[in-house]
C-alpha cells in the first residue's frame, strides 16, 4: 500500500509538536497542578480539530468517559490528595486511550467484548508502525529527484558541525580562561555557545511525545480496520451443573453457619472477650475481602460458566447464588458497623473513610449481581465498569480529605480527642482543618506551636511555577500568612 501525506498531515504534525511542548512543560518541569488540566484542554482541542469531520461511535458512553477525564484532571488543581495524585497519573492516560479508541471504533463493535482488548492493543501498535513508516517516507522524500544533491550537502554540513562541536566547546572554554576580555565578549552573547544538556533532553522528550500523539491519532482516523470477530474464537468456560450446585451448596452452608454463629455480636455493637477494637475492625476488613472474593469471583464465574444448564438445575443454581449474595451482604454490613465502632474509638483517617466508601460501592455491586442472577440479559461487565468509573470519579470529586477533617473536628467537639499531628501531615486540607480548629478553640494542646512551625515553612506549600498551581495549597498559604499567632 502506497503511503501518502497531505498538507493537513504536516500541519497536524506541527500541532502535535506544540502539544508535545505543553506536555513536557506540564509533566516534566515542576509538581503537577493546574498543568494537567491545561494539557487535557490542549490535547482534546487537537483531537477534535483533527477529527472535526469524523463520525464518532458509542457517543453516550464516550461522553461519560470524557466528563470523567476532565473532572479527574481538574482535581489536580482543586484538591491535594496524595493517593489520587499518584493514581490519576496512570488512570487519566488509560481513560484517554480507551475513550479515543472507543469513539473511533466501528459502531457495531461491542466494547465489553474481550476482543476489544486486542483491538486496543492493535491500534497502539499500529500507531508505532505508522511513525516508522512516516519517518521512512519522509527520508525517501528528502532524497528524491532534485533534492538528492541538496540533501547530501546538508548531511555533510551537519556531520561537520557534529564533529566541530566537541572541539569548539573545549577550545572556547580554554580561550575564555586565558583572556578575560574574550570571556566578557562571549558572555554578552546569548547562551547559544553554552551547552545545555537539559535542553537537549527536553527536546528529545518533546519529539517522542509528538510522534506518540501523531502516530496514534493518525491511525485512529483509519476507521476501517480488519477486525475479524469469529464466533468461538474464545471459548467460554463451561462447568457441569451438578458439580457447580454441589460446590455452591457447601459454600452456602458454611456462610449460613458463619452468619448464624456470629450474628449476635455482628449487630450488637459489643466486642467478644479478648479482642481489642483494632483486632475487631481488622477481622471485619478481612471478612470484607472474603465477601469480595466470594461474590465477584465465584458468583460471576458461575453465572458465565453455567449458561448451558437448563431446567430445575438452573433454578437451583440461581437459588444457591442468591443465598450466597445475601449472606455476603450480611457480612458486608457487619464489617461496615465494625469500622464505625473503630472510628468512634480511634478517630477518622483517609484509609478508613475510603474503605467505608468502598463498602457502599460493593453494596451496589452486590445488589446488581443479585438481579443479574435472575435476569440473564443484563451485562455484568457493563455495569461493573460504569459503576467503578462513577465511584472512582465520585471519590475524587467529593474531597475525602475534607470529610476526614470535618469528622475529626466533630469528634473533637464531642469527645475532646483529636490527633493534630495526623492532620498536620495529612495534606493541605488537614492544615486548613487545623486553622479552622484554632480559630474556634486556640487552647488545643500543641496546636499553636504546630501552626507556628507551619507558618514558618509555608513557602514550601506553594510554587511560583504555573504548572504547580493548586487551589487548596494556595488557600492554605494565604490563610497561614493571615493567621495571627
């Protein structure tokens, strides 16, 4: 197949280079803040310009992904949560790749099909191949026809420059040391003669990013990709109905016995003899993991591996799965209550609040799975993925840090107990909570001393670089400066 380029392809390559500069400035210079959102704006502006006449597919789900990406990117400016700061560095690019491949894929191609994974990998590999072909094509283009002699001349000039640079670098430095007047003249010239290794590295990074964007997006324009989906390419696992029913009955008996024996102290709000609050809550957390394993592994596996089972055996398997899910729900509620008791005793932390939110998420997963057991036409993967996406974006949006701070302050007002050192090391939001606490009650032991230290160190909270601008950190910086201690 003949490789061709048009004027708009060269314009697009130049725009990719500009976005590559933005990407390098946003991610490789200073701490990421508002720069992530700026990059997303620039990148999607480039994408929609290039695909302005393209007919997108899967648009409803595509909009959900797009909104999620923009919300997560904006979180780098609005909040200061360390966990999400690290996670979203990987989550956002993954969602962007998924979104772009989804909306440019064939309209009848089902994204929940396992073949979509192979399709995604193929598009990524095709992007690399496109770049290799493009570079080869431009190299041949520069050598063709009347350009051959000119190309050879420029090649020899560049070789000569390359050979001269090390010698010039050494000689100029020696001459500058030998004659101060010569050195003064050269210093008045802009730093063209000074070797800047960091600039070379930055340029290399920009070029790599440019071609990553260019090749990937150019390939996505080619919608018609031979993607054969043969029925039976991936044979689903099939389990015998009698064996499956036997396993489920045994699991149900263990679950029912487990719940029946421990039901009394599950919901009584009291501890067993010999257990501390920490041990009690820790055991509840592992039960939560057990519930997750039982429900998401066993239930899903049985649902998809017993599609060929019919009649009474099918109904019996559904009934045992229902008992399994309901038993899991009881244990999940128990774990939720245990964590509440632990927080009442020892206060709130980010991890404990996050676990609480995850338990609520699991309750929705269990409820939908229970419906799926009896309604086969529902898609588990669709719901699981969308629910997980909404949950993840939600916990990024609601600002869990501030929930932790408010709950600890409310607990202090009720019990007089608070761990100010945890809030101080927590995040910028934790410092905001300490300032609010000090304004209400300046007599908290050690609080004034801690805030004085923070006020002296407040310069490290912010950066003059535009890339690192963050609303929460800027607010803390201002409030510490205005705080009268």
